[in-house]
C-alpha cells in the first residue's frame, strides 16, 4: 500500500547508538495493522550506525 503509515516501536537502543536518522533504511517486523486506515506498527530489529 503506497500510502500506508508506519508507526515504529523502539523498546531499546543498543549502547552507543542513536535513533535512526530521518530517511534511514531500517529493518523490522510488522506486529499490527489496521486495514481501514492503512496503518502498520513495526518493531525495529536493527538500523545502521550513524557512521555507516
């Protein structure tokens, strides 16, 4: 769905890492969705360090 809105759940950040930057590519798992308003909730698995 091209106009879906994703809500990311971040429960912990690895020591020494910052939150993902705007526009960064991250990996995760869809853990919830609402078809009526095209929303998904994503649990982030990992993202690159700021210097990558």
